[in-house]
């Protein structure tokens, strides 16, 4: 039986490489293929040409169709290219032509077919040997020839007889950097690797190209994209997506479904556009491509090694994190430098924080963490569920998450929280340790890392500081302070406290799980204060800002806790055995909690020496204090929690002596300060006042650190007399007793003997430390060393020991710690550090000084690096 079909095949480089390794070639049925470096001239004998109906067309790399032409005794000039200094011989299938004849085709390659006069059996053994020697190269010759007369070859390769030609994938191009520009993910450093991952945002299409072994045949080559998510992908769960490649030039499916279309066909190269729905799961996807001939069950699979990171998309209206204003998207997603505000409400100050969401290790670490959440596909697609998991994962209480919290002041086996300058080193250490929680963090570190994780995932996020933040431990929506009959404070009744400041994260999204009107900014908090009211895990939120403002404490998640943080009343209780509760409410302070809520304003440059870049967003969290709307919100929350009786205004007592603890505005370390209490007797009788004054250093959480000053005074006030008590606190009283952030609390309590009037007040402030001055020397250019000078003056009358500088600047240096000598009292020192930038553009440097006697001295500077 004779087969008279023909088949075009083509040369590829893998075939040439294979032959180059084995120079010994069989002589039977040999085809000599020469890659010629220059224009050559070939003279051919006259041969009998085949008819045009039997001549196959050749398609070159540019898609040009040419037809081989037979020549007479003429000179034919052919220009070819050269791959190396050797002529490469290529084994081809044997074809029967007359002995001692040449057949020359003016194709893009100069090919001569030489034959001897072997026996038929030798010819076929030669072909079979060739088949097994070069199984991947047989279909790659760029030379047309008649198919050999052998059923085995016909079964596997002959098109149009018993099946279509197999056309498998030999390569895939994901256009990582081009797609990153379109998807606004070009800042991620993992794109700078030699074989980078693809980082894209859901809801928008991306481009890719498939390189096939042979030219694409739309009718006979069946190709399917397969996107896989998680460890056990299944079609029914949405974690395995099949996308057959059709001839459609447009997307034809609903936008809520995956879709693909062909954008260009160039011989064996297909350029595709794939659209990911705006509701797809966020995380790491994998891609494989299956191919098979039409009507065949022989499927070949090509695994794409590059990871595909799919993120939320605030630029797409169909995504639940959509944010309309570009200036806010730039700030809350793409800005990798920010400010965290600390200190006291009367003297707030900003601290530079490097979010670093685009650093090379951050996105892989974020996905590694998110995999610990065990969210299903629907959960990974829902930003409400994702950010709730983020709030749990950033602390290590329940799931070996990112950070270990520590408020003890003892940090010998880890980093002190104030030593961190940004989030990226934390994520990098966590990834390198294979998920070992990093030591240590406090609220601003938890919040900064939460903002980093949210922005890395594509969720708009901002860091919020609440000055005078209540910590309600008993769900009463109040902070309760208890006193004995004689007016002494009782501290062991409950654990309610007031933090000098507390930091959390706002994230932006719609809330389809809530009634209309509660979308927008949502509070999440990873600081492990209390377990959540739903999961019993140490996570908080997302809680709608609108729900917090209105006092809608019944809406998820954890709204009562945040409401108490920003708008609870401070209630003073005195022991009273005749009362039903055992305590009598003697005072309610409605205005002390939630004095200010700050975040960095969008679209402005950071103020490195002040707070002009701060935006006061208190009115987004609560109505203005003293207004009817504010009181209605509080009572609404109280009714919702069944606690209305706690907010009843007590009957006014006999209070004829006025007291006022004067605020301490500013104290520079090394200087004395004064505590002052003003008293005024408003009646015509003598009043006997007992006044206790306590000054303590304390942690920003309101926990006492060390006692600095304690005095008790008995004062007789004559009728209508005014008196001011003034107490001096010297530097030697407090310098050695300061703790993190150098915070001080003054607490005053007074009782009036004649009327049993009780009064109490407190004032918080921070001792100010010197600023680190930063200077640069030399031009600042990519790849060129420059000098960074760090200048500091010792403001205290003590030798500073165990000194060190921590320096961080993305694009300038990795986080580094530089040890320094002891610094004498009053001495000014300069530490010079050499840096080599690796990225152009505006860059920020943060420096922190630490010693045994003086800690947390911070400085920052912005520089511009020329490319």
C-alpha cells in the first residue's frame, strides 16, 4: 500500500543543537543542510521538475508564503544565516528520488538532498533510526518533502488521514513588565528578576503569547488554558478554570466570568488576551496549557513555571474595593512611604514609616500569610473576609502570625518595637524563617504592617492614630474609674484603660453584607487587645466608620469596641454600699476620649519635621463633642448594648470648689517642668482640701512604668479665695525613668472635707527629644557611592553608652544597624555612612538612634536619586 500524501516540516534550533552534539551522521538517506554565513552561489544540473500541483508552500517566520522553484543549469544566489562556525548536518527522512541526481529548491535555506543507491531495507532501517534519534525534530524541517511510505509515520504525523497533526506548546510569554504597566503593578520588585512572576489586578485583561511547535491550524489544533488556584483545584469550587481558545476576536462571555480572545496569529505564535473577572480569588494562580489534535484524546500539557499574582483592583468599578479618586488611589495603594502619628493629643508628632509593599520579599510573604487563613475560594475573593483574616494574621496569638506583641519593656530577645523603621524587614524575616513570628511589635508596628499587607494586596489602606484611645475591657462602652469613700483610686476593680494614643488601619471597600450606606472606610486592628465578638480570635473588624459614628453597635464586625475607643464616656464611681450597684456614679467626662484622629493627608509630601501633612478625620468617626447628634449616637449605642443606665446623668452634687489641672505643653529632655493645679472657693465659707499629685512615666497604653513624683497637700481655702499649687520636677527626677516614647502622666485627685466633693483630673504629655540631622555629600546617582552624614547632640548630663544607629531607605540601602562609640554629655557627634543607590527617583531615609540612656531618637530625610 502506498501513501501519496505530503507534509511540510520545519527546522528549529533544538534540532540543530541536537545534531551538533553528534557529528557522526548515517550516509543512507542523508540530507545535508548548510547554514551559510554569506551569499553563496550554487550551480545545479538539469533535472525533471515536479508539477506545481505536487509542490508544497513554505511559510517563513514573517508569515510570507513562498513556493520552491526547480531550476535548470543556472546559477542561483541564496542568502542564508549562520549559527556557528560549523556546517550542521541534519538527518531527514528518506525520500525516493533518482540516484546521483540533485534537487534544489530556492527556499530560505539552501538544501541539497544526496542519495546513494542503498537497498530498500537499508533505507527503512535508516528512517526508523532517524525517527528514534530525533523524535522532536522530525516535524521541524523547513523543507517540503514527500511523506515516507511507512504506516508508523503515517499514524503519528500524517495530517488528514487518520488524525490531525499534534502541535504542542514549546514556550509561553507572559509580558510581565508590559502587563505590569497596564495593571499599575510595575513597582513590585519581583518583576526585576530574570524570570519574573506575573503581577496583575483582577477585573482587567492581560496579554500572553503561546509559541507552538508548528504553525497554528485553527481547525485542527485544540488549545485550552487552565488556571489553577490552591493545593486541590476543582472546577466546581472555582479553583480550576478551563478556557478553550476559539477563533473569537472579542470577549463573548459575561464580565463576571473568565474569558480569552485571540489578538494575533503569526504562524506558530498566538497572542491572546485573557480577562480575569473582578470577583476572582486573590492570591497565587498557576497556568498550564493543554493541546490536542481535533478528534484525538492525546492531550499534551505545558506547565508555565511563572507564578501569577492576582490582586484586588481599586481602578475597576466592578471590584468591591473600587475607589474613584486617582489622588487617593496613588496615596492609599501606590505610596510606599507614610507617616504614623504618635505622642499626646496636645503635642502630636509624626514618625516616618516605610511601608515597603513593593519590596521583593513582601508580596510572597503576604501570600504565605494569607494561605494560613484557610479561607476558601469565595473568602479569598471577598475583601471583607480577607481583611478580617489580615487583622488576625499580623499578630501571632492564634495562628503563628507575623508579629509578637510585647508591652513589658523587656526586649532582650528581639527588636524593641520602636527600633523598626518600616514593615519590609519584618515580612522578609518572617518569610526567611518559614513563618516564625517576629519579635516584637506594638500598636503602630501592627498597624504599619497591616497597612503594608493591605496595600500589597491592592486594597486601599491608611494608618490611623486615635489620641486618647479608650480600652473598654468589659463591653460597657465606658471607661470606668473607681474610688474609695475617702477618694483614693482603686485599680483592681476592672482593667479599663486609656491609651495615650492607639494606631490601627482603615481599609476601603463596599459592604454588601450590611445595609446600604455602610460601605467606604472600614476599621481593622491587628493589635491583640481583645478577642473578636464573633470569632473569639484576636482580630478586630472590619467595622464600618459610618456604623461607628451612628452608634450602630449591632452591625458586624466589632463596632462596639471601636465605638468605645473613640467615643466612650469616662465615668468615675465611688464606693456606696447603699446603691443597688454598690457604686455611686459621681462624675462623667464625655469629652476626654477620642480627642483627635489623624492620618496622612493624600496628595501631599511628607512633613519630616512637623505634622502639616496630617489630616484630622475625627468628624468621620464621631459627631462633634457637645452636640445633640453626638449624645444621640452614644445613647443609641448604649440602648443597643442594653447599657442605658450607665449613661444617665447623675444628680448634681454640692460642688462649690473649682479645680483645674493645667496642661503641660512642652518639655525638652534635660529641662525641669512644673505641675500646677488651680483652685477657687466659690462660697463664703472655709473649705478644707486634700490634694494628691502623682507624676509617673508610663507606656502609651496607659500602664504605669515608674513613679517620678508623689506629693500630698492639705490646703485651707478662705472664702472666695483662689490658690495655685506648683510642684517642680527636675531632670534628675525623670531622665532615668523614661520608657518608650518618653511619656508622662500627671494624675491629681482632691476631696473637700466639708462637702465630700471629689475631683480628679489627668494630663498626658511627652518629653521631647533632640532631632537627628541628616546631610548628604556628593552627587546621588544610581550605582554611584555617596556619603550620608548623621548628626546628633547628647542633651542629657550623662554618658550615652551602647550607642547604635538604625538606617533604612528603600532603593538606597537595606535596613542596617551601625554601632557607635560612647557619647559624652553635651557632645555633638557625626556618623558618616556610605550608600550606593540602586533605584532612581525620590527616596526616603529614616534613621533611629538608640543608647542605654537615651532611646528612640528619630530623623528622616528625602533625597532624589538621578538615573
